[in-house]
């Protein structure tokens, strides 16, 4: 079982790190679902490469307008 320190840091158990192939220096992302469950996901360099290649660029709106639309 992990314990949260004063700086909200958590040390993951060694066996969980081995199972998830997480080593010192790896980048992870954390997500919290509606039930309060935290998921830790190891980031893989280049994992999303090409994911958006099929999306057409709309040159009629600016980058800032696109960001604002996404926030709405």
C-alpha cells in the first residue's frame, strides 16, 4: 500500500512498477474518474504520432478561435 507524503507524493510499490514497466525517470499521466479512482498511465514517446493525420486543417479560423471553441 502506498502512503501520500506531505508534498502529495506517492511511492508506488516495486511490483506494480515492474508490472507496468515504469522505471525511474519515466513520464506518467494521472487521471481521476467520477468515482475518485486515480489511474496512472506511462507515457510512451511517439505513441500518438499520426493519430490526427486524417483531420483536415480549417484555415478559416485562427488557432485562438479554435481554442475558444474547444472551451465552450
